[in-house]
C-alpha cells in the first residue's frame, strides 16, 4: 500500500470530503502513536509503511512517557478537528465540544488504525496495540 | 521516609467537563502523581483556583478546595497559608487568571515569597469564554477579540517571576506528564513561592500552539549538565528563550530563603489553626451567633 492508497483508505473509512482532511487525520493520529512507540518498535513498524508515513511515526523523544494516557493521546488527534465551524451542542456548564468531541476523536483514531492494520502483520499489530494507552487499545482492536 | 500514596486517594468521581484531549487532564494527573510521590495526604492539601477552564480543577481532585473570584487565588492562598502554615497550599489557574486578571497578585506574591506552589495552565487563550487572546498569546495571534492578530507583546511569566524575586521557577509541558509531575513535585518541595508555568495545548480553540508545535520546540534543561538553575544570570537567559527552542524543567531555584510566613510576628506563637484545635474551638452556638451577624 502506498501513501495515496493509505490516505484514500482513511478517507473512505471516515467518509471524508477531501483527501486533505484524510491526510490531516492521518498525520495527527500517527503523531500520537509515535509518542507511545519505543524506538525499536517504531523502526519495525515503519519498515512496513510508505516512506511518507514513516516520517509521521518517527519518535521525537528518547523513550515514551509512561504516564501518557488516553487524554494526552486524544490531544494530538483533536488537533485535526476544526472547532470553529462546528455547532455548539454544549449544555449547562459543559465546554464547547466536550459533549461530542471524544466520539469524533475516537472515530478518527479508528479510521487510521483501520488503514494501519491493513499494512501490518498480526504480530506487529499486537506490538503496536501493547504500546497504546489502555483505553485506546480497545479502539485499535475494534478498528 | 516518604510513603508513596495511591493515586486513587485523590480521585473524587466528579464528572469532568474539559474537552477531550485538553492539557488540563494531564495537569490534573501530574498533580496527583506529584502529591502521591511525595506522600502528601489529601487532607494536608488546599487547592485554590480562580475562574477559567483549568480553574475547575479543585472540583476534580480530592483535596481541600477553594474556587475564588477571577484573578484572586494567590491572595486567598496567601491568607490560607497564614491561617494554617502546615497546609500544602497550591494555586492552579490559567494564564488569563494568573497573568492577566491576577497579574498584580502574581507580581506581589512572587516578591512576597509565601510557601505556595503556583501551577499555571498556560494555553495562550481564554478557553472558557470560547477563544479570546490572552496575556500569553503571541503578537499576530488571531482570535475573536483580535481578528487582525494580537497587537501587544506576550507576557513572559518566568522572566517576570525572576525579576520579582521568585525563588523557584519551573516550566513543563502537559504532553510529558511524567516530567511535568517531577517539576510539580520539586515545586511543592521548595519552601517559598514556586511558579510552574505549564505549557498546555487548548485543543479546541488554539490551533497554533498544538502538541505538535511544542514537541518540535521543547528541550529539557536537565539534559544540559552545564546548566545551573541557581545561576540567576543563566536563568534570565533561559527565561527569555522562546520561539524555535523552548526550555522546560527547573529554570531557577534559590533554596534557603525563609518564606513570608516565617517573618510574620503573629505566627510566632505557632499555627493559628492548630491553636484552635487545642481546646479553643468555638462552640456551635458561638458559630451560629457569628453567622447571624452576616444575615
């Protein structure tokens, strides 16, 4: 699978209007994954991916932060969501987007995980899943 | 020897209303990690906040809590510390509350040096009111209140704190929870005012200063063995470093300075709250009479 096919797959899974959107989602989710992958595992996984995606997954810190949890993971993913034009469905004291953003961010992770799984062997999927924050593991399994 | 506590000791079960992915989650967790690591029990802590997204934090952690009016948590915290110097007093507020509305209190608390740990959730925007530029927004930052870009220069919190005589200045990134917890723990252990400026992406309303933006710029001061955080001149350089490279870690510390409360004559007789507990607690009738004066 090449880069174009990968982002097309993300676009198809997410029913996204443009490939640019799919690229932005892919980038944000893979950058989140790069934060939890140890260097050696990242190298193995990158070897199976198009070169463009390897750059996204390249770890930028020496070792993953053991306290990196679901919310920090989602923070990277949320970067690709444009809040300005979305309707404010908040109620009472709820923050803008707080009521639906987790679902949207979860779906975005799953589109990219779906495309990622089609590039990796099952052993590599297991390794990657093991590195993910606990709650994110479930999204990966369901993707 | 310090006994590490279980993180669950600080859980309270309140529904958290921050946006998914908000850096405040990591700050909450980092604070719990620091308290657990230091073995500080919930009843030994007072968490004071002002107004803003991040100022909801006292509602989400099992410590004594006090949400006060906008910009005033440092003043309240100072009062609480004087009333009960044995308490670990923390202030948690956002960049607007700390450096804008509460800017005057920030300056004077830094020079006063009470033993208070001040954690600022610095996301460079007003989040609760849906995205206006804040004191730490950089020039050119476009928001609803700066449609042509912010005009004024951004506040530099570490530099202000250093200038005003703060005895501990740290900076952390909410995307690195373990490192952040270590900086917070060091701040709590420091006797005196400690500022911990936490760079924290607002994932909903600030699409400039994202996790990715910080990741490509941050470096750790601890990794530079030649950096001495007790060197005020070196600290000044680091406090002013911003842009392509941003330092995180302990920027400055001056240990051995007696905090404000050590100099207050009224406290020489001991902790006022402890003295109350020694048989001088008011009766229910006395408290009712006191309350009646205000109704």
